[in-house]
């Protein structure tokens, strides 16, 4: 990361192994060059208070290539984490917010 910040770029786009480019790299680069200075993130100003959404960030989740296996593993690990007391957001500010890419 230190090397990245010594470069000539104003923005960096982090892509994970789950990201798949739908457009050619040159077209993506041109798009960002034509939209310099724009922020492509949105944050909801309302506190996150749905228990189902809070559960998604309160405990660790497992992802696999198979959706059904993922669901079964996450049900099991959620129960196990509740039993042993794993709660990632226990000591964080009371209000939680969420955001997404525009």
C-alpha cells in the first residue's frame, strides 16, 4: 500500500477475487478519467436498526462457492458464536450505518 500512495493517481480501486470486470480495462479507466473528483459511494443517514442486518455484521460469516453449503455453515457458526459469546459489534458505537457503491 505504501508504494501505491507514491504513485500519480488520485484514486485507487480495490478489486477482490469476487469482482469480475464487465467492461474492458481501458473503458473503465476512461470512465474514471471523465469523472475525476466524483465519489461513487452512498451512505444511508438513518441508523441501521434491523436485527437481520445487524446480525450480518455482528458475527463472522463463511462464504463458499456453493450457496447451500454457505447457508448451512453460517447457520451452524452463528449458533456456535452465540454459545461462546462472539459479538464483533458489542464494544462499538450504538448507532450503525451502512453504505454502498452508487
